[in-house]
């Protein structure tokens, strides 16, 4: 998108352990773990290091600057050919991990996308998704769908303007949400069409927790059919796109990153960038991520995310890191950078040698994961915890010299007269290093494609277009006729990004190798080190997690529909199942 990144099904609550089945409506005792989670693997710590490639892990492990990740690899399975969802945006990338599915079944395409079967929000959102009419029981008008910071009560505040607590679902403004056929707001968890690992684990009596960058990513809970997120016991979402000037007054005092504390109070080390959001500073992004690291450490210590109450150690918990993603793509805009950092992030060459700024971010993430591992050991939980390190998305291009800003000749501009009205509104079309386009009239698709083809001949390709998918070729990635399937998909040449941003030298969302190939490392002290070279997908994390916890992966709707297999090279023999 041209700015900073950003239907409900009934859950089948039963589990395949007859004597241990628990009705989904039951409320588990927070301090009593069910038998299905005792012995063997009883906890899964899932970490998404957004942007981190398999190549980044190979380079840092061999280069000595990620010793903690390298140590996990000595008892881990490393998957070299791992692909994220396509598109590789954060929202579908996250939900692939949670559902075991692709956008084809889960219906999640991008933070900002489109659905012909939904209605606009009742009020224009914080990012400009336009309000529109809605008639209960009437034919939906279609609308741009938004699940990013724009649905916060106040996206400038670290807690998103949450009505209770320090962030989370109470930060969501229902008036900013798109609406269903009956004009009810579609909450993030209900926007997802498939159930998630959080729903299955919670229904089986497990305790669940997650921390992420937007309140909207409470989508991890999966459908509840109500305006309440029933499947995530502890959801924490400090807003990444909030104004960093609020950090000192709104961040908790029990921070775990020393550079983010001064005189015992929250402090951002890059004071030049405090008027920006956290994505504008190589240093301040570490303080932002440190909030979620603190949450994980509290949860390992049998507390809730902010440490204010006792809780079970979650059976499934985790967070995303933004630091590496920022290190890969930021061009610093606030004067001189700090000593030890480079003005631009990214890479020095085509083999992934990191700049000083990117290397600092990788080292920060590695040290933070080291804190988590140390805490698991201190609490005698390391043997019973499966640790999975992966990423929602990669980043393109790795060869930073190939980056091209192409904001003036982007496909949406070329087709502005064809686009659905809200795609031409303030919120903008779905474009990064990919373009997903929804037309006002799908019957005009052939004419629109002709415009694109005229702008992208073999020579003088002014729009940097690599491939154009429409009609039956869209069926390679979406079900034809799906209300959320785009009319046209454009994948640009490597390095081309349709943002025209002066702050970036890389982006994600596309289908290229650099966008989709990510780290995948599964570790436990009982594992022998091995490398898997056959192709796998991040969607395979979901059934693997359920298998590790002795739950049946076929309880995931997407696993059934897409025949998603667990990750190879790992076995959990205490529970056998079949498709």
C-alpha cells in the first residue's frame, strides 16, 4: 500500500481424544492444565521474525552474530526452502501460521484488500476507508476491507486508544469495521473464514496468548461468531504505527531492554525520531519490540503479559518481531544515525551481507530470543517447549541496489478509471511489490488488462510489470468467483515497488523468492540437528503445533480443505492420527 503497512464459520470444538473432549463453551481453570497437555511437549513458543530469510539465518549463524539462534539449531530442524503465503503480506502471512491454509480458503489477502460481499464501515476509518450505506438484508455494495491500525480508536496512542488495559481488542472501534449483510461489524477474528490453532487449543482446555503489532491481529483467535474474541486468553497489541512521542508516558516501567530505560523510566534512545512512528528508527523499533519480549518473559513466569496477575504458562504463545523488517527496508529520515548504524538498512550485496543497521537488528532479535530461552530454562520448561522461529513474510529485494520506486506508473494509477470506488479513496489500493486490483465492473477485466499490457511491452516497461494474472489464471491462487478474489494480480520485476516511498529500499507482499523464502527453525532439546531441503510452507506450522500438543490437526478446517501436512523431519509419537 502507498503508506505505512498495516463471514464467520462455526468452530468445531470437539477433539479426537474422546475421554478428554471438552465442550467449547466451557471455561478452563486457568491454573489447572488438562491431561492432554501434560508430559512431552506441553508448550509451543511461536516467534515470527518478520522479514527474516532463510539466508539471513545461514549468514548470521555461520558469521557468529546470532549465537542464540545458532544454539537452537544444534537441537533443531532447519528448513531451507520455506515459503510464506502468497501474497506475502503480514496479515495473510500471520493467518497462514494460525490456520494451516492459504488465502484461497482463509479469505485473508492483505491488511487492506476488498470483498464484494461486505458493506462499508459506518464511519470513515482512521486511514480513510470511506464510510458508506448499509441496508440490513440487502445486497452488499462491496467495500475495501481494512485490518490494520486504521480501525484503532486512536492509532496515535501506544495502546491504540484501548478502553481497558494497555492495548488489545478494546482498542478496536466497531464503527471503523466493515459490515456484513445484516450491517453488523465484522471483527478481525470473524473476518477469517477458517478456524485457528488458538480455537482448537482453547477448546481443548489450553491456555493461549499472543502479542502483535495491531489490535486487528486479534484475528489469530479465529471465528467466534460474536463480537467477543473467545479463543485468545491474553492478547497484547502495542500499536506499531502510533506516535513514538507517547512511549515515555504510556510504556510500562518494567522494560527488559536497557537502552529503553533512563532514570528508571521508559525512554527512547533515538530522540530525533520521536515524532515519527516506531518504524522510522532503527533504535526505537527495538524498544517497541521489547514491549512484546517483556510480555513473553512474563508469560513464561506464570503471569499475564503485563505481569499484573498469575496465569498458567500458555500452551501456545508467541509474538512477532518488527526490528529485522525495519532493518531491511528503512532509509533513515531524521538526520545523523547513531554510532554503529548505517543511514540505510538492507544488504551490501546479493549474497545477503547485512548493513550495520540490519546486523544490529538481527543481533537484537537474537539476544531477545536468548532471554526467552534462558527464562524457559530457569523455569524448567525448556524440555517441554517446542520453539518455532519463522516469519510472516520475507523482504525484497535482498540485493538492495536493485530497488526501484515506481509510484507514478503503478498499475492502480494506470487503471484508476476501472477500479472499485473505495480503491480510489484515501486508503488507496492494495499495492507494494505486488498489485491486487478489484474493478468496479469485473466484465471490464479484459479491457483493463489491455491497458496494462500496453504499458509493459518487452522494451520500455514503464510500470515495471513482470506478470499479469486475470481470468482463469487468478484461479491459481484464489477460487474463481470468490467475493474476495481480485480481478487482476500483478507481480512486478524484482526490485520494483509501487510505493514511491523515500523511506524504503525494500518491501514485501509479493510472490518473489525474496518475499516468500523465510527462516523456519523448529527446536527442542530432544531433537537432533538436521537440515531439510525439500520445499515446505509456513502453513505447515499450524498442524505441526497441534500434533506436538497431541491434538488432531484435522480439526483445522484449512488442513482438511487444503490437505496441509505437518512439517517433515519431526515426529511426536504419543498421538497418531490420519486424514
